[in-house]
């Protein structure tokens, strides 16, 4: 299958359409940098097509183009979490989707407000949108159209491609076809090597085999039946209130304030730049100085001892060269283990919402997806807790060459969910509890 370049909806094509559509151009220019992103340009284009189709012949806005009918045929109902009701949202408490959804709704509200402020002075926008005809629910629907269908098209970037973006998802060996771009910009859908199609077979693509359970449910509204692992999840971190350098640390950090847990083969691993700022303080060698630039602007700079750190994300590389690296590693793993413990307890304490939702006969596909997400993330976090426990044990052993502290740790190393199961460390024949 081939889709010509003029039917590929991308940031570049939106600006091409604007050359023949003065109303579209007005909105693109009014929204500034937002319309210079793929998401911003495409969402504005979708809104313009919906407005064109809804406006009467005598008061038409925008220009009819080959993609107008494509937008009209997009599903009116898209089962993404942004449309879930209060009961359904309560059921994701303790999952990584809870924070992601809260953040998304805040982001959408901010986008919608900024769009209104940027176009309120445009007469036709005031008439067709801001006189009560365009609502936040409409904006959520436009966002859902984009997020549930956008492809990362090689050579083009994020785009919506008619026909190709209507293919369902299948991962691994079940993926039948792949999409690509020809030198002239044509989008193509081709069978994977070694795959064959029989009459009646479904053509499937992958939305991303590496995407975790949270991202799949967040962006597409479903979890694949064969998904047996959460694959990854992101947990937030914050600088403690009693840290005297809290404001400075948050000011200089450009990293996401949290850490990513992910499946790594048969084991679980983690990654984070932000955690290393939490592990060190002034007594360790961390310094902040307010320096004045040549043009008179004051900037907050971060130093390790007397060496300036130009990128806060590079602190780990510096700490690895320190004699006390094991101490910093111990702090990091202990903080992360405690954070995982908190999340597991939050997940466990919110299980009552699932029972109540079942009694209220909440939409079963939604409840099934939420229940699966909770189970998959719980399993990943329990394994992560045990992974951190092992790292803490190993660092203790290397650091002290004694098992005194490890033995104390083992005595309290029960399952974080409060069950009777004792961790591997506590059950160890040499280092376990008496």
C-alpha cells in the first residue's frame, strides 16, 4: 500500500496547507512556537477540519482539502484514560498511570487555555470557538485522535497517515507489516520479510514492542493479550523538605524528577540522573553559587568541590571517581528501594477501589485493563524491590566487610506488602534471622 505525500499529515504538510487556507494560517501564526511542533500543528489542523465541517455553508471557515473527509471518518469515541470517569480513575491509584493521567489532564487544560488566549482576539475564532461552541471535552477528543493514531514515520517524524494508521497493533512475530517512507515522501505499508497474507487475514503493525503497559493503556486504551510484563514504569522522586539545598537542586536539574524501572532480559534494572542530586549534599562536596554573567544576568551554578558541573546529569560520572562512591551508591539504592516500597503500599491500599468498581458494574473492558495493569506493575515493583535489596546487601558487604549491618537488615526484610513471605536475604542460611 502507498499513501502519497500530500495525504501524509505532518507538521510540514500542515504549513503547506496553510498557504491556501488563511484561517489556518492565522491560528498557526497566533499560537507561535506551539504550531512549530508536530503535535501543535497537527492538533490545530484537526480542529480546523472539524470546524470547517461543522460550520454552515454561509459562514464557512477554512478550506476543503483531501484530508477533510479523513478527519470526518475518525471514530467519535476513543476509549483513552483521559475520558474515564471518577470511579475508573480511582482504580488506577498506586499505578504509574495515575500520575501520568493527572499530568496529561493538566497539560491539556494548559494547551486549551493558551489556544483560547492566543486566538480570542481573532473575530472568526471568537465566533466559532469561544462563544461556547468549543469545549475542553472537544480538545480532549482532538488530542485522543492524534495520540491514538500518530506514527513515527521514518524521514518525516510524528504524522497521521490515512489507511496505514487504521491498522491494529500486534507485537513480536505477530506483526504482519511495516511502514516506511520512499525518497519522494510517499508512505508505504509492506509485508515483513517471510510473512504471507491469505484472503481474510488482518494486516497488523506494531505501535512499539518496547512500550510498557502504562504507555500502551495511556496512548491506545488497551493492553495486548500476550503482554506478560509491565516492561517499564516511571516513578516520581522529590527532594526532601528537610534538605537545605532543595530549591537549588530543583532549579539546576534538567532531568525528569524520578526514575525508570525496566525489564532487562530476565532481570529488572533502573536508570535515573535525578537520583544523584538527592544522594549528595554540602558536606559531601556539592556547592551552589550565584554568579553574574558578562551581560549582568545572575545564574545559579553547581559545583562539585571546586569544579563546576555544566550539566547536572553528569554528577554520576563525577561521583564514580570519588573514594566514597560505594556510599553514594548505597544512598541511591536505599532511596529507590524505599520509593518502590511506598508505591507498592499505595497500590495495595487502593485495591478496595477495584472491588467497589466491580460492584458498580463499571465497563468491564476498562476494569479488565486496569486490573491487568495493576497486576503487571505490582509484579515488576516486587522484583525491583528485591533487586534493590540485593544491591544494598552487596554494597554493605563490600563497604563494611562485616555482616553485622546485613544481619540487622535481614531481620526487618519482610515483604513490603505486609504478607508473611520473608525476603531472600532473611531466609539465607548464613545471614538470615535467628
